[in-house]
C-alpha cells in the first residue's frame, strides 16, 4: 500500500460518509433554513457528472463513492426544495 | 478532449464552487441551525486528506480543487462550531 493509498482511501471514505449525518439531520428535523439551495443544486449536478465520469473511465471507486453521495445529496436537495 | 475530460472537468468545477454559496450564506446569515456538525467535521478532514493525496501523487487539479474546498468547508465548520 502506497502513501497515496493511505491518504486516498480514507479521504474517499470520509467525503462520502460525511453526507450521512447531514441527510439524516435534514430528514429528521426538516430544518433546512441554513442550507444553501445553490450549493446543493451545483453539488448534486457535479456529483452526477463524477458518477458519469466513473462509468466512462471504468473506475469502480469513483462510481461507488459518487453513487452513494449522489443519493444523499439528492435527499438534502429535495428536502430543501420541498421546505421553501 | 476525451468523453472523460468532458465530464470530469465540469464535475470538479461544480463540486468545488458549490461550497461558495454555502460559505457565503452561512457567513452572512450566521444561520447554522440546519447544518450538520458531524458532516462538516468529517468532510473537512476528508478534503484535507484529498489535498495531501494530491501532493503525494503530484496532481495539480486534485491539489487546486481540494485546496479551495478545504478553505470553504473550514469556514462553514468554524461558523458552526462558533454558533453552538
């Protein structure tokens, strides 16, 4: 395992699971007032493109990480749009 | 320019600049109630590791994108901690 792997795998893990507590909090409290709609619109679109990028380059880590994040970010985006 | 580039560059751009409206909104309104502290703690740590990963593999796009996101996510994390 290289130095890159030792940083890259935990990095991918953390930035993916980070959206679990946010999606859970937003779902449970329905308090979306401090959440930026443009952030989640841009971010969800970006993650969808990362997902497509993973498919094109055939990278299962990119597909998996961004597939999970896409679901979680979409939940927050949808709750934010519903809460307006 | 490959199909991968056509997806990867806008993907990196969108997931990086997405944090600008969130950091701005959080800074201006100081409304952090809907923001998940665990999310920003995990995410900021993960982005810091991505930044280190970029240095180790010598990837300027990874360094640049995660350097910008690190600053923006740190602002939201710091505002959230201060607001408690």
